């Protein structure tokens, strides 16, 4: 999966960030939703609810929630 430069201290001192394509971000999100050991404790309510239900989201839903669809 192609990615851009890493950024340190994104959000707080314990998190780093990396730029990925929108399609890959959607794929990563659905991977995390599918596996029970991942949870969502912040962000858009629609995504948190998808985590609670363990229900993948469509690419269109992802784009709309992120404000780019």
C-alpha cells in the first residue's frame, strides 16, 4: 500500500500519522471494523456505530462521512 511521509505527534504524543490514498484509508477502516480487537473511541458517529455493529461501510459512505463524497 503506497503511503506518504510520516508525521510525529499527530493528535497527542503517542500517535504518529501517515498519508494514504482515500481508497486505502477506506480499506484499512473496514479491516479494523472486521476484527473484534479494534474499537473506535472518537471520530464521526457513523464510523463509531459501524465499529459497534461490526458492519463494514461502503466506499460512498466513507467519502460522505469524510466530507468528500
